[in-house]
C-alpha cells in the first residue's frame, strides 16, 4: 500500500492537483467512481454478474473502474492521514466481534 500511496501522491503533485484534492472533493470523486462501477453491473442477472470477468470487454471496464475506485480511496486516505490497511483490519476485527462466524453462518441479517 505504501508504494501505491506514494505513486498516487506523486501523480497528483506532478500535475499540481493536490490543491483540488480536498477530502470533500476526493470523497465526491470516489462516490462518482463507485457509481460508474455499479453501472457496469446494473442490468446484469446475478449469473451474468458472477461471470462478468469472463467477458473481455466488460471485464476490462470493471477492472478499470475498480482501479479508479482504488486510486481515489488511496488518495483520500493519504490526504486524511489514514493507514488504509490498518483501517481495514481494525474494521474487520470489529465486525468479527459483532458477527461471530458460529452465530451468523449462512445468514445475511444485519445486527
């Protein structure tokens, strides 16, 4: 993650874009890119969605949108001083307590 963060930061700095990379702007850009990712699945059946990567063109679009999401998420975390890996691992540990595997196996119910 450190290499990706540094490369995304350098990309922005080389273009003097850090002035536009406020948390608000980055969060909005991230939401837009997530919307574009969602659009790739919008009218697919569950079966088509599960095999989207088997279609060369659709798979390439999904991969590109996931790349955009990752770039904006990485940049947002960097601007806010958040360690993405630490944040994800902390959240995973919290969710594990709330949803013990033996209690929730096979259920999608929220707690």
